[in-house]
C-alpha cells in the first residue's frame, strides 16, 4: 500500500479553513505547556489581551507581565508578516509535509486559492 498522498489529506479540517482554529492549533504546537513570551521567555505572567475590533486589538494577542511586550504565536516565525490568511499557511505547510515528492506553487494556488 502507498503512504498518505495529497488526495488523502483532510483539508476540510477546521484548522485549514478558519484563522482562529489555525491560531489555536499553532499555539498548541508552539506552547504545549502554556504560553511563553517570545521576547524574554517568561512563562509565569503572560496573559491574553481582550480582542476588540473597534480598537484594532486582534485575537490571539498576549502581553508579558515580565517584559511588558505584546506578542502572538506567529512572532518570530515565517508567518509573522504574512499577508496570506493564517489558515492557508497551516494548510500549505501540511501539504508540503504530507507530499512525498514535494508540491509546486501552482498546485498550492489551485488547491488553496493563494499565489
């Protein structure tokens, strides 16, 4: 039998179609034992900042009680300044890892609607 191919990837999973689910998935991968400040490494006093659209405070924002810096799970990663939606990045990285022979940028464009 063949190993999993791209066709067998379940791209209907919520983390591949919803930015909040993608962010929660990445937080679980990056911080399996709880949120850790990406600036100073403080783990005891980091807390979530309440999201507010009117003040342009986004979901997934944390503040460190040790160094007083704000951060998200994407800070310090290739996703940090991306203009493409986070769920599409999570799907793209999954496809790259699941593809035995690699995947072309044109295939990404066809499958994810992003160039």
